[in-house]
């Protein structure tokens, strides 16, 4: 069962096929961060896992067979609830992103903006951040949630950004309207501009070595996103400096590898091969893992107007068993500004890599290794570039739990306890499908480094 990975068993109530119907009081919605919409408080209001959806989404019930609820004396596994909420939130975020990307590809709306470092940002970036922030805060209580995320509200708060803010608010509310399909309670009233800005601005954690915080990259690989290519929604929970769970939503990375084209824009290939309304293939996936499980799991993206099947639709994934560099496929970033292609090409040649590199945007590279579609990910940033933790946290734990290894080029684990950046990083990042392959790459890096210009 996807949520469980040891002798402890905590089975989420099935959505269909049960006969006992009970009302559950849960701590999922312990408090509202938007009290101005209603005089009622959520403090004592029971929240319920969705088992069926009526026409106005106003009533929720749980169909639960007591025989399927097995909890050991030690109680349910740690972080099970956090993982449940995180997967649902990422599923919703992916649905949001798909709609915005479709509008970008068709060039009907959703303009692309530039941040101070000239990197692109879209309505989807802000909308996903607001949506995930709202879900986490409503699920665990805003006082109990700390989020470190990429976007801020400055560019949305200016007088000349009214149109952009309106677009973000509409996108967020459209997404939250569909929340019951994902087993999430939707807001009683549509969020206002002030609510959306508050949700985004609440992502103000600076990380650190103690305490718990979420690391969110709302749209990782925005350049790929605006080009209709690969991107990811990445969410990780970090506790006392260690990543304890990670979720990667990859809307354009299909469940079946044979649907993937490495060298063409994904949406063009699919549009030629399959009618837009076809449900015969799963366009994207969500991959997730929790510390200590020794497994990672993958489920298809939620299909429109259907209830999210959780956790029954998930399947386990694991890294490739290939440890011969000559047979391995390696990944690297698409943009040369983010990584040195010349160094990785030379390094690949030195260890005998024969296959063409898999160049994809975003943390989809981590997903490719966790699923066994590739064996090596190498990133050696140019001088002056500092890696941010939200670009790696979710992917690292997923590969590790799937059986892979991720370190810096010196063989040390990545340190997520130093704040926003991966401080103390030795040269670059190396992720491999196994320890033997990883050792070979580390040795090759050491042998080639002094002759490089990095």
C-alpha cells in the first residue's frame, strides 16, 4: 500500500465499495486563515474525507470498513497525513498548471513576466503558490505551517499589476472550486485578492537547521512550461534540516515511457498521435516518497470530473539496475546558463557513456532516475550560481527512497539545513541509480576537474 512501508499499517478509508458510513472528525482543517469570510470558525468544525460528491459539493461523508483500518500499538506511521495532503495539493496544482499551459501554448492569454534575474514567471507560478499555501494552512492550521517558496508578492502588489492579480485570483478560485474532486474541502467563499496575497506572502520561511518547514517550487522549469515542454511542481517537507517527504508533480511526463519524446515538444507529439479528449493514456504523473520507506510511488494525474483515487491508483517505482556507464543514460539541464554542458560531455566520454544526454527542464530529471528511465543526473553550475533548496529537496528524497544515491561532487549528502541555498556544495550535484555507478562518476569527476574551466 503506497502510504505504508513497514510493519505499521494505516489504511486510508476506501472511496468506493464500503458499506459502513460514518462521520469523522479530523484535524485536517484545524483553523481558517481567512476568517473575514464567515463569522463561523473552523476550530470545532468536523472535516471529512470525501467519499462522494453531490451537485453542490456541500456534504461530505466517509465510507469506511472498520476491518480496513489497522493501526499498530505505535500508531499510524509518521508523516502519513502530511504526505496525503501534499500529494493532493500537488495533484491540484498540476491541474491548475495544465490549464494555464494550454492557454500559453494557444497564445490566448496568460502573459509571461520576468523577475529581477530575468527568469520567466507566469500566472501559474503565483497561483500554485497561493493554492498550495492555502491548502497546507487550512489542513494543519496557519500557525503550524511554515513555507519556503520561490515567489513573492511584490510584483503583484503594485498599482499597475491589478490585471495580473485579478488573473491570479481567478485562477486560484477556479482551482479551489474543484477541490472536492481531490478530497480537499473547498473554501466556503471565493478567495479575495487580499486572501490570495496573504497566502502567497505567508511563504516567508528562511529555512534553517531546526523546526519544520515546507519547501515549494510552484513551477520548476518555467522556461519549459512556457514553451509547452517539461516542468514540475515540487513540494517537500523538511524537519530539523532533513528532507522527510517529497512530492513531484510532472504534468507532461507520462506514466508510460513509450509516450515520451526526448527531442520534441511533448504537446506536439501527443496532439498528432492522440485526440485531445482521449483517456487511453496518462499524460502526466505524480511521484512521491517518505523518509525511511525504501520505496517511491507514482500515480497518474487526476482526470477531470473524476474523484481522485487515493491511494489505490499508485504503483511503486525504483531506479534502474544498470551500473555500466556504457549502458547508462544521463540527464542534464537544457539551458547552458544553468550547467556546463561541455564539462558533462567530457565527463560522459571519459567514463564511457555512449548514449545521447537526456536534456529536460526542471526536476523531471529526478523523476526520470527514480522511475528507471535514466541512470545519471549531473549538474555543475557555473561560477557564482548558488543552488536553491526548493530545486532539489523533493527530487533528492524520491531518488533515495527509490534506491538511488544523491550527493555533491565530493560524495557528501546535500545539506538542506543552511537556509534558502545549498551552502557548502562541493562543485556540483550527482544523482545516480546505484552506489556502484555513483562511485564511478565521482572518481571521474575528480580526475577531470582540474582540467575544467569551472
